[in-house]
């Protein structure tokens, strides 16, 4: 018999993921007329995540949120800092132990069209993680694949079809099913609904919420769409140029955004109420180069309220235990 996924107790608050001061750098070689350099993709990010909770990581393209997601999913090792999965420090771990830890954290990618092997049936796609990581018999693997299809709302006859025979929403359901095959505790979702039609997004988000409650899953939800984040997140990390500029519970982010970058992102989020007026904050300029981030606050070249201190002194995160923002203007307002 195939073992069922064991749900986490509803009252469990012990973190299954703990990251402290994570850093990711890349050494980039130079060309004929340019020298190489170091790209600091992620700088000093910390977070913790409990079962049945969702941390959303938001920001523009180039903010480092997908790089952070790959580190948390153990696809890329951090350059510095500490990362613990289910209480085990993964820093410097390799070989068999790292392989076992990877079973606890899985990833769902943005593009359902490119994340599935077009040459494999859906059943083979779902069985592959079990074939590589377990000693289950073919009959057990088949039973597990069919059971997981049912969990994500697909029928048994879908198992022997190929990815091109499914819609985008169905393919993303299959990708979610594949991520669950090894019974993980953490799922990193990298823009999981951005490639889907608006009418399908709500269905997939509701499925993710149901699976989280049923199996006690912890989610890291990477997105640039704050309207989606509002639907699914418990806590929000706002990233800019590899740094967390604001962190707070979802309710606080939407009711009382403190960092000017967070305010600008929220002002660009569509609101379903036509009578509600909102001031649009338009950011000028482009995202600075990660090869040469600006001195002081990295947001100061585009910030509408930047002053002299912002251009020379890096702001430290300040605030309460649950709501912090790295901004000199916020610090001045609270003094």
C-alpha cells in the first residue's frame, strides 16, 4: 500500500524553514572590453516559516526574489548566512544528507508549459520522483500518482496523456502534484499563476489553499502581483535590489505600508472598487545595476522622498517585532 501524506497537527507553530542573513553572489567574467565583477543578487535576507503559513516575497523583476526562492528550495547554495530545513542546518551539507533534505522542500515553477517533459506521460512524470528517491514498487508508484491526480482535481484517465493535451491551468495542477509526490513540508512557488488566464488563477490559488490546509504545507510564494499576494499570504517580504526593504503581516502591508517602494507597488495594484480613488505613485528611472548598487539606501535614486542622508548611509530595518522597514524617512517619522 502507498503511504498517505501525513498532515501536520493544526496547532504546530514550530518553524519548518529558518533563514538567517542569507547572501547570494555571482562572479561574472569580463569580456574583451570589460572586466568581470561580483553580482550581489541577495543580501542579508532572514525569514522563518511555520506549517500552514505562507510567506510572500514580492518585488520588481531583478529584485532577487527568484534567486531567494532557489536558495530556499536547495537548488542553489547560499554564499553566506544560515539556512535550516525542519531544524537541520543545511549550510555546508552535501551528498546523501542533502538529497534527503531536498525531499522536504519542493518547487513549482512559473511556466507550466516548460516545466513538464513533453515526452513523458503525466503518470511517468509523477512517478519519476518516487523512482529516483524511494524503493517503491511499480504498482505502488502508479497508485501514488493516481491518488495525487485526484488531490489536484484531475481524473485517472488523465494519467496516460501527454502535457500538450492539457490547458495551462491543468498543467500547473500537474506541476503541483509532482511537487507533492515526495510528501514535502515546504513548497516554493515561483510566480505559479502569472502565466495563467485570470479566470483560472483563482481556481489554482484555491487549490493551493486547500492542499496547504489538508497536508500542513508551508509556502514561500514568490510574486510581483500584490492582488494575488493579498489572497494567499500571511506575511509579506518586499525586496528591492536583493534586499528586504519591508517585512510585515499581510494586513499591515496593505493597511499601513511604510516604505516608499511598498507604497509605489501598492499604488499600481488594480482595485475592484470603481468608486475608490488611489494616488498613483510613478517611479522614475530604472532599477540600478546589481554590479554597482548605489551608496546609502539602494532605493534612493528612484525614491520620491529621498534626502541627503539616504544617499550616504544605509538604512537598517527598524520598527516592531512584526513590522519593520529599512527607510530613513520612516525612522524620522517615528522619532
